[in-house]
């Protein structure tokens, strides 16, 4: 119970700070909107097939997330509040709170970006429930991997560039499974048709979250 209490307090603290500065929200949304407009003008609405549009959707989600999710730990280092967090909360509680914040932030991005992508790119899917399942599991995997990577690079000098470079190979399985699951959702309505992709996304999320909980203490205190 203490662990969950710490995680919830960390989450609320980050929500209040984000509400004051809106740094991550503005960075993610502006990047997503600019990228979406650039893509729509460069390839056109009807010039790309469903496979390309599925890939473009996840590329936009990934790079938009990379523009703002790292700030969750960078902010603590820039404001010199990391040492205070170490004194008042358990490392696992800190990770879970930061992970929850990043997940909520990413879900807000998708609530705005995905419908816009569908409208601008004239993208239609048959398996709505399948697509939503892929999107939710992919968001959990992206948030977990990005949160752990952000903790690793928070003390580095070139934080922004290093975050994207380290995150891409770690999150590549999520992107591949997400693209594959979205392509199946375009043609199929049954969730069982993408059982392999869903199992991969679920297994990835479980492994990354478990590994992060076990290793975060060493990353956070070094």
C-alpha cells in the first residue's frame, strides 16, 4: 500500500507541474500536428496504401512521444529535486508514478492525434476493437520503455538526442508489432486475427515493466 501511495503522489506532483508549465504537452502535441500536416502535404491523402498509412501512424506516435516523455526525469535533474525524491519515496514508487504520468500523457496525445490522422489521411479500419487493443498495449509498452530510458539519460549532457537514439532500438518491437496489428485491423474485424501481435505487445510490456521495477533502484541511485 505504501508503494502505491508513493506512486500516486508522484503522479499527482507531475500532473501539477505539467499543468503549470505545459512543457511536455505542448512539445508532444505540436510535434504530432506539424508531422501530420507535413506528411499529409508530402504524400497526399490518396497516394499511399493502408500499409504505408499504418506505418506513418506509429512513426508519428513514436517520434511525438520522444519529444516529450523524457522530460519526466530531466525536469527533476534540472530543478535539482531528484535528491529530494530519493528521500521521500521508494524507487519503485517513483518509477510507477512516472510511468503512469507518461502513459496518461501518451494516451492524451493519441486521443487527439489518431482521429486527426484518420480524417486527414482518409484512413479507415474495419476492426475498431482490434485497433484499440493494439493501441492500448502499444502505449503501455512505449510508456514503460520510454520512462526507463528517460531515467538512464537524465544525467547526461545531450539528453534529447541521446533519448531518441537509445529509445529506438528498445522500443522497436513495439513499433513493429503496432504497425503489423494496425495493418491487420484495416482488413479484419476479429481480434484473434492479430493474436500474435497482441501477445507480443503484452509480453513486451510485462517484461519491460518487470525489468524496470527490478533495475530502477540501481539506475536511480547511481
